[in-house]
C-alpha cells in the first residue's frame, strides 16, 4: 500500500523541478485524497446509475445523457485526487492512451450536444455507447496486458 501511495503521489519519481513539484503536489494528506477520490468516484457511479434509471421515463433520454456524461466526468476526475491534475493529464495523453482519450472526450461533448442542443435521442444514445466503449478502452490501458486480452477474446469470438 505504501508503494502504491508513493507511486501515485509522485514521490517515487526522481528529482523533480520546482515547477513540477508545485503543479503535481497536493496540499491534501494521503487519507484526505483517498476519501475525496472515493467520494468523487462514487458520485460518478451514482450519476450514471440515476441516468440509466431516468432513461426509462418519458423524455428521459436527455436526462440520461446528462447524468451519464457527468457521471463519467466525475469518475475520470476522481483520479486527479490520487495523482494530481497535471500528472493525470500527462498520463491521459500518453501515446498508449491518446486515441482512447480523444475519442472519449469527443463523445462526452457530442453526447451533451446531441441531447441538449440537437435534440436527437438516437444520436445521444449512440454517443453514450461510444463514450462507454472509449472509457472502457481507456481504463484497460492502466492494466498490463488487458487490452491484448480483450483483443484476443474479440478475435476468437469473431472467428
């Protein structure tokens, strides 16, 4: 647990410059950061569940899209409490995650546009599905060999 805390908080890195220490460091204690991570992540999950429940109400597609999208944003933002916002952004845009990150962010925006401005329910649902797939692919990039395992499963199912 101590090793995980040191890696996520950036203390395991070699000497950092003063600027990166200020931008990556948090004035919150490790316990406070863990609590806020859990709160933010649970709020994200609850928003997604509420959005899914609202989907079945008349005219609920708009509420579903908004709650589901904000749920994903909250879950994604929760990791900023663990590693800091700058380090989170750096990791999000690493070459292994770049494609998934860009697709995920575009789908977050397009979901809200389709639901709130364009009033296209089918398009909003499509973007929510794409949002889910992109978020899943992005999340798998943090687990060693997980993407390879998913690729192998999909190719074995197809062939």
